């Protein structure tokens, strides 16, 4: 059973490294009332998995930021106009994007 999360950052969105107990770092991502925390799995190899994930997340986040910036360089995004052109609502675009990103990850494995 998969769990899919969609986060659309609000004005108060933030991410931070938090280490409440020595040697137990957490990556905390929050926006509005939503919060997600990433920690090291308590098993052999858990630290290396967390390292690999965090580095991949950082690279993907940079690519996402660059793409968003490119899309908004000339004008603000107009989802209604894009929906009319593509025949797809923003929600459907989000669903397709999440699924295609997930499918690409599966194909890479």
C-alpha cells in the first residue's frame, strides 16, 4: 500500500535540520498545518540510505526550483489558461506529475 503526499507550499513553508537529541538528526518539512519528518532508519545501513535519499532529494529540489523559476520568468503561472490549452485541471496535472515521477523512479530501479 502506497502513501502519496502532495505539498503545495504556503507562505509559512520551511524546511530545517533539527537535532533534538545528539546523533539523531531529522529533516523537518512543514507548510501550514502539515509536517513531514525524515529520519535515519533504525537498522543496519539506515544511515547510508538516509544519506543517499537526502542527496537525491537535494538534487531533485534544485531541479524543481529551476523548473518553477523558468516557468515563471516571463509571467506568473496561469493554471486556468494552461488547463484550457491542455484540457487538464491543475489537480489532474498534479496527479499525473506525481504518478509519472513515481513511475520513473520505479523504472530506474
